[in-house]
C-alpha cells in the first residue's frame, strides 16, 4: 500500500514538473522577445538583474569525427560524441584541436540569467 502512495505522488510531481517547465519556457520566450525588442543583453527590471549570456557549443558530426579519430581505442573512449569527454581528451593532450578541425559545427546558445539585485 505504501508503494502505491509513493508511485501516485511521483506521478503527480512529474505532472507538476511538466507544467512548470512549460510555464518556464513560455516566460523565457517572453523575456527573450522583450530583450530582442530592446536590443539589450542586460537590464534591471524591478528588483532583478536580467542578463542574456551567449555561449557557443560544438556539435560533432559522428562520421567526420570517426574519420578524424580512426584509432579504435580512442573511439571506444568516446563511444558517442560527448562534448565534455572530447574537451577532457583535448585538455589532456590525448587528441589535438587540429585533428578535430572539421568534425563539428558551432551552435550559439542564449542562456537567460535572472538574479536578485
């Protein structure tokens, strides 16, 4: 009986989480649109400091990456292109930036940061 209550509660919380995530997405889109209108990347709105942080992320092409890293041992370490694992291998000088030159595209991501003043 106790597990039934736990499972029910879990399901309810997951539903709330979905609703909250949907609302957050809508609010984020509204804020991002406002920043675009204002042509701003940082504003003080009420008692909050709001900032758009732009990041670039590499998205690796699996086939090109495999061609650049034909060594089966290296490929096994990666198994699936994992940006953080690749970054670690680069830091450790196991592989070089030159070797990966044409294996990825760069994606720009805008993050929304809201802090209390």
